[in-house]
C-alpha cells in the first residue's frame, strides 16, 4: 500500500510488534495522566487560597498595629495636656484660696479656672474615647493574630498532604515509566522511532482501529480508506490520514 502523503513505500513490521504499540500508548497515556495530576494538584490551589487569606490577615494585623501606635501617641498627647491643665488648675486654685487679689485679677483667675475645667472635661472625654478605641483595636489585633495562627497551621497541614500526594504520584509514575521502558524495548527500533516522532509532535503515537474509527483521534474513516486498509497486508504499518497515528489492526478492527 503506497503512502500518498510521504511518497515513500510503506514501513513493514510484524502485526504482533504493531500491537505492542497499543500497550505503549496506554503506558504513555497513564504517564501523561500522572503528569497532569502532578501539575494540577488540588493542594496547590488550596495552598494558594490559604496564602491569599494569610496575606489579608497579615495586612489586617499590620493595620491594627499601626493604628494602635497612632492611638498610643494620641493618648499620651491628651494625657500630657490633661496633666498640665490639672497642674495649672491646682496652682490657680491655690492663688484663689490665698486671697489678697485685686477684684480684676480675681475675676480673671476665676474665669481662667472655669475655662480650664471645661477644657479638661472635654479632654478627659477624648481620653476615654481613645481608650475605648484602643480596646476595640486590641480585640481586632487579637482576632487577626488568631486568624494568622489558624491559617499557618492549616497551611502546614496542606503542605504535608501535598508532599504525600507528590510522593505517591512520583512512585506511581516511576512504576509506569519502567513498564513503558520494558514495552519499548520489545518494539523494533524503526517502528518505535515513528511512534516517538508522532508523540514528540504532541500527538498520540498509536491507536486501535475499531468501528471504522482511529483510536487516537476518534476520527471516522471513510469507506474508501477502510477498503484500502483491508487490502493491505497485516504487516504493513498504516497511518491515520487525520492525525498521523499508527493505526493498529486487531481482531476488534472488523476487517
């Protein structure tokens, strides 16, 4: 059977040797599935989600700590002002109690004391408000720290599971690769070279011809192609005209 695509005489390989390619293709498919599992571990997605949550929790903690420092500075400022006013009130009260002040000076002193009292009252309210904010902020900081601790523990557990999954996949892949190598060793070098070139192009190397379909690309072959394949000798290597895979014929092919 002349190969119209390459204009070369067809390759010849024993039918049994060709059937080995189906086992080889199965082994390669299993390896590919394991590689896909390794590249798309559920744990990787889980780790990414937890790390995003951790970043957010750490940002919350940093914000609360910065706000806490601002409130501490504000508390100290107000407290210092209140302390200064208390001292001024104490001094003015002593002057008032001592007596001997002129009426105008006495009036000014009384007015100043009243103003200091009002201002100190406002500042003490502000101080109380700052203390309440500090208390709320400390609770927020505690929640953020607890969230970080929980997420870090969760992340560590998922990373352990990830390593276990990787170990399992790599062990399984090693077994499949050894099986693949054993099968490949039994295939004629020329036939294996064709198969490997097909795979290096990112395609399935071989597929079973069954129910008029290529087992590699699932394309249904027309009647003329089926007739030509039926007329070919059993040791002739047939390629799918659609995907280029080696079409392996067995009793299931219905030819």
